[in-house]
C-alpha cells in the first residue's frame, strides 16, 4: 500500500536495520526502542489488523520473534501486537513487537 510506512520499508524506500527477511516476513529494529534490541516482526502482506492477514502470511512471525529473543539473550521479554488506535496501534500495518527487558545480555541493537 503506497502510503504505508512499513510497506515503504519492505520496498526499501525507507531504510531500516534489518534483522531477518524472507519472501513473507521482515524483522527490523524499532526506530524508537523501548529497550535495547526492541524489534518489529511484520508480514510483507499489507493489512491493518491481525484479522486482515491470511494465515500463511503469519506462519513465520512467532518463530522469528522467538529466534530474535534467543539472539538478544533476553531472559524476560514482551511480545506485543496492537490492533486499532484505541489499542495503541500507531502504524496501520500489522506488526509484532519483541521487547527484551533491560537485563538482556549484549546482543542485537
Ligand atoms: P504501534 O504503536 O503501532 O504498535 O507501534 C509502532 C512502532 O513502530 C513504534 O514502536 C515505532 O517506534 C515504530 N516505528 C514507526 N515508524 C518507524 C520507522 O519508520 N522505522 C522503524 N524502524 N520503526 C518505526
Ligand atoms: Zn503496509
């Protein structure tokens, strides 16, 4: 979707610190991290909310989030996914946050 900031990141029109990429999935560091290693994992398929995304475009999301957790060495972390303005969604392209807690060992970020 032309006006979507995350679609622009997927296309390479906006730079990001890329952590993982496949044909269906992209993971990159959050530009305004809540902690060191705060990452976003997104389907390349554009949809605003989780229910807009076909299952086959979601299959890699949690395995990749899990791999990023391991890469950071975080023992405590949040996986978050917001849907709708009232639920604190600011970017209208489905994304999963992986937020390590500050006790994370040296790793990504
Ligand atoms: P939301 O509140 O929609 O769940 O979270 C959106 C997240 O996207 C925020 O944590 C914000 O920092 C991040 N974000 C917004 N624009 C950009 C961008 O251009 N690049 C990157 N890497 N992250 C972004
Ligand atoms: Zn998009």
